C-alpha cells in the first residue's frame, strides 16, 4: 500500500457545524502533515506530527484541531469555521520526520471543503 | 522576499519540446529539494527529490540543484500532453526535529499536441 487516503473527498459545512477530516496511511511513515491549499496557490503547512506527537503548529486558528490517534491515522477536527476557510485540505506523510535517504512526502488527494 | 521564488507562468509548449522549470531560494538552511506535479483537483505527486548539488535523472525528467547559486531546475524531455499540469518546486529544512516543506508558487504547464 503506497497511498495516503483522505476522507471525505468533498465536504460542505455550515459555520456552526462540527466536522472531522480523516487521513490514513499504511506505509509505516512516522511523520504526518496537514496542508491547506487555496485555488491557484501552493499548499501551506498547518501541522506536523512526528512519531505521533505534534511538533509544528504554524499558528493555525484554534477552530482547527489536529489529532493523531496512532501512527497510521491523522484527523483534523473542524469547528465554527469561516467561509474563508474553504479550501483543499491535504494530508501527507513521510518515512522519517527528520529526513533521510528515502525522503519525500506522499500526498493524499485531499478533501475539498466548502464553508457556507 | 519569499523564501522560494517560482515563475507561475503559464507556460505553453508543443509536444516533444524540452521543458525547463526553475526556482530560486534564499534560505541556506534548506536541505532537501523536490519537484511535485499536481493535476487539477488532485494532490501533489512527488516527481524527484535531491539532497545535494548536482543532477538526478529519472526517465524523461532531470532535476538539477546548484546550492552555491540557490537555484534548482527541472527538465522534461520529449514532453507529452499528459505532462500538462502545475509543477511545484519544494524545499525543506529541519525545524523542531521535523522537515518543514516550503513550496514555490507553482508553474502551470500546457503541452500542445
């Protein structure tokens, strides 16, 4: 299995809703990441989990709450989002957080989120 | 000044042409250099990554890194319409025990049959 699987593929939510995005990988990767990508822009880093611990938070608003229940699973909990949070949310993983000869991120296809 | 600069294009070339894509960077702490391809409404797909200065070849793709000039390139030979996509350069540095990846703006490439 060489994939990062993200669910759901599409999500429409109201500003008062609570929802969660899910990301799964079974490649034995020990680093997992959340990125946000707006239309015609590059992905922007949100969070990094190294060995199941949050190591980088790029000053993301608290309405986004990440969770790493185990080494294969990454969640992003969403609450009280704003319309400007509408974007493609990408999950990625890499073998070792610190890099190495097999370095390279594998990205999922993303969840396209629309906040209404 | 952005840490990573990439011409957003768009770039349009005929099928079979050699394509050259480039990025410059300002942060000497970058350790890994990557090129990703992203088709519309899909996640980025890793094409090439390098750690040191020099060339790396994989099929029709060649990646070059010149750390002294802070310049990286991707060459695509015998370009095909299926190569039409946005190409993103990316670089990473070690921050708080993890590699932090920074992307260029992406270049939108169209290969015309």
